[in-house]
C-alpha cells in the first residue's frame, strides 16, 4: 500500500536557503539544491562511473550483509530512510522475501519528488508493505514519519550513500542528535560513510574525465535560474573539485571566469563576482572508522556492528539508540 505524500513549500525553502548561503564568506549554495529532477538523474549517472566506486562498494556490502545488518538493527518493524534516491539500496536491504524480519512499514524522506516517486514504486513492487513518501527536508520528514508511530515495535532510521558526509562535523553531530531525539531507547540507526582514500582517487571521483560531475555541479545554477528566476550564465562558470586534507573533505566549487553580476529576485539577492571567485556548492567529508564511531557515541548511539567492503572504500554501521 502507498500512502499519499506529505510535502513542503519547496520554492520558499529554497529561496530562504539560497539567500542565507550566498551572504556567507566565501559564498556558498545549499548542496541539497543539487538534487532537482535532472540533478538526481546526473547523480545516478555518477554512481555508474568507474571513478566513483563508493556506490558499488556500498551495494556489495548491503547485498552480502543484509541479514546481519537487519539483525544488528534489532529486526525493526518500521524503516525510515532519509534520502533514498531511487530506492535501489533499500530494495537490496529489504531483500526478495515478503516482510523481511517483520518489516511492515517503510517511510521515504527526500526533497526530490522524482526520487521519491521512483523509490516508492520500487519498494512497493511485489511487497505487502505500507510505503509513505514524505517530500520534506530530513529533519521535518523524520519528525512526520515518527509522529505516525502507533505502537512500541522497533524502528530503524536508514541513512545511506555517505550523505552524512555533506554535513560539517558539528553539523553531522547535531543532525545525528536530532535523529536520536526522534527515537526511543533501542531503536536503531543504519548509516554509511565514505572512508579516507588517496587524494588522486578522491579528486577523480568528484572531477571525472567525462565531465558528468561538472554537469551535476553546474545544473545547480540551472535549477536556481528556473525556480528562483536567477540570472546565472552557466557558460561563465567552471567546475572545480579539491581535497582539503586538513578538514578531511572533498570540496566542489563553481569558479567565475571573470567579473559578472548575478540577480536572484525570488531570494532577494543581487551580487557581483570577481574573476576566479568561487561559489562553494558541496563538501563531502571522509572518515576513519574510529572517528566516525566516536561521533555516533557523542550523539547518543552505541555502535553494534560495522562492515567495510574489501577494497576499503565504504563503511556501514548499525548503531542502537542509547
């Protein structure tokens, strides 16, 4: 069964975020704005690139360890996935059996309507599950999903794809604390994280020779031109990815090719860019196992078990709410 989606006022939220981030120094844009319909499709393409092995590593882990992951998560009756993308990883986790480990209800939370639609179709197909899509930001969608909890059966929040890497460390801890505050003792969190690797491999993953990641990054400006009546000239920006070893993160930037002026009427923003000036569009933090599990403990979770793929690309952790 599929329930009707709950939705946000996406345009107002986007305008407020863009107006805030562009006043920062250096100028920034919210990374969630990368994932409109085209952006989501481009990211799906990135996941198939030979230079971006993380998704393949994660999928192998989930496929090989599905039963162990669900067991370590306490055999939840309800699963809430934050940022499901097209739903393929949750589909792998649920497996081919009807009601795996007693799961009867799935909530999907994503700001991308196209991603939600695709994930809802995939997870519903052939399964007797109640699937509820929520077109909200993670925090709001999680709160709405948890508010419909009707019994004491265990819940597991699923946060895959190394999405936690898009938060800076204080923001990641705060976000994990928000998840913990929505859960009861002994509910679970299943979370993925990208591991630190050689710099060359990290940069290639975010600046591929085919230019797919560059298109993904520039499409953020296309998105703002369409939704907020912005005046970005896409041809005047170059994509740049770099590894910031001191902060353990890959950064994506859009670099202005010369002096130019930009207006975003629906966000109430107008500004000038210098030649070579950057707009910072995304950070992707990379972790060591020890530091990642320490962050989970600070947020109120107790790691129960972790898994690493054989190439050392990706980490999956099942943790219980303390």
